[in-house]
C-alpha cells in the first residue's frame, strides 16, 4: 500500500526548490537528504517540457531523490536531484510523494497507529454489534476522526478519542467504539 507523505507545491526561488505540503508526522525522517521517494502525478500534469527541452513532453520521474531539505517559515523546502531550475520545478506541482507501507516502521507507542493500519478494520460496539468498517482517517484540528463506512452505504464520523474508541485490536482486525447516543445518526 502506498502512503502519501507529501504533495509538491509551488517552486521557491530559481534553483529548482519546491514547497512541500507535509502529510506525515515525521517530516525530518521522511525528507532527509538522500531519501528516495516514489511519485504519483497530481491532478494537473504539465502540458509541456521545461524550456531546456522544447517540444518534449515533461514526465514526472517515478522516483525523486532529495538533495536538500530545510524548514522555512513553517514550510518544508526541498531540492530534488535532477530538478535544476524553476521551470522544471513548476512541472512537478501537484505531484504526490509516497512511500510503501512495508517500509514504514510501526510506532513504538502502543496507543499510536498509522492510518494504513486502521483502514479496513471492522468497527464494533463493546457488545460485538458490527457498525461497519474504517474507510479512512480524517485529521481534524481538534482530534482525528475515523470515517466509518456503514453497511447501508452511509458514512459517519467518530472522534478518535479514548472516551469513544476504548480499544484498537489490530491482531483481531477490529476497532471497538462506544459512541454516545445519536453520534452515528449525524
């Protein structure tokens, strides 16, 4: 399973650096110099090549190697190998940076989980009643939310807090939730 760790934004300066929208809890480790990240093209592929190759369609490389990464005014700025100028950097805009979930070490804290560990798990009440399955995790400012795919096709949002989600049983393939009355009807 591919995990998105960042999304390339606009270029920064004229030497090929780009801003990166961070989608990982460990940006220092994920964006360390020498790291090779796989790519998935974004929604808006560039229509033409950078100016040094007129007429040749630009293709986002399947992998990008980080030459330099730095934090600047709350953003991550990255220089990738083979991206020498602003025009080439602009052609990367919208590209997703991904890693294979098999390459991600599990958290040391037993109360911490990666999104990919939770997606697909059955969601049940403390009495064992099946409510659906985890479709995805939404990261909201106040708390993370489990997006529950209900059997009737609807979705419900469940705050991922101990008072409502008392147990995550990865080995058993289930998340136990004790929702307050009406939560699943919203």
